[in-house]
């Protein structure tokens, strides 16, 4: 297991601000697509099973949305979110790729039993460069996901062989899905190396936000 006590913390929110702004633009685009998809589901779905949608994006990009709790997404006024941004290694053993794809499917099914997990979206911006957006009702949901054996297997046994780097954003949606504000609270950056058994981890605590970048003209 990784040594989180080795985290290097930087409380200045302007560090890596360009990456943060780019990530927010893409995550906000994904949030808008989720909100539009919810609006198309009329009458409201009555099935308790997760709803899976594959959206058409420019240049054949892959965009998947899984809706777990339709009513909560539509009627709750505030949420927490996790933005998982990653870059796959250029050279990955096929056995690791297959195992990661299997874990992804298992995790999607397991998340359906987490009462606070509301939706999960994945967008491949470029080959091997993924954005994932998880919408949750509260922080307890996040801890529930982290305690999953499937999640721990992916994080601690597969990640170092699969990823080049990961940026993990945590934040809140204080005014619902139809508002433009995505307020980042904390970001962790994980850098993986074949020469190290553990990633280099840096943590950034962001200043309270008042506005977020527009999604107008987003390139996805």
C-alpha cells in the first residue's frame, strides 16, 4: 500500500493552475452532458437498475454515462464530485490492460449497491487520456468506494503498471447540476515510475472559488 504520509502538500491554489483550469473545462462539459441526458429521460425511468448511455462525441471520442440514482440527480440541490484524470502508459502489458478492463466492469456493477453513488461518467479525450466524473451525495460515499476490495486492487496492484500519471480532484457542486460552479477543494497528483514501487504524490489544497471557467467552445 502506498505511503500517504509521504504526500507533499502545497496550499497555494495557483500551483498547476493551467492544468486545473483545463481539467475543470472538460469536467464541466461532462457535467453538462449528464444534465442534458437527465432532461431527455421523460417520463422518469422506473427501473432501479443503472442506466447506461454511450454518447456520440466529435472525432469518435468515447463518452459513457452511468446513471445510478435518477431522482437524486434531478432533485438534490448539492453534491460532491470526484474528477479522476489519467494518462495510460505508452507501453502496458496486455494482461494488465485486460485486468484493468475487467476491474472497470466489476466496479461499475458494485457501485450500484452504494446508496450515495449517483452517477459515473467516462470520456476519452485522446487515446489513453481519460477523464472520469463521479457524482456523490456525501463524503461517506467516497470512503465506501475507497474501502471496496475491487477499488483497492485497481489502486494498489494495477495502477503503477497501467498509468503514467493520475490527477484526482475533489470538490462540491453547491447549487446542483444545472449550475456552472464546480468548486475544487483538493487535488492529488500521482506520478508513476518503473524505477519506484510507490508513486510520487503531491497534494494541493485550493482556495475557496467564486467562479469557474466556461464550457463555451470546449473542444470535445
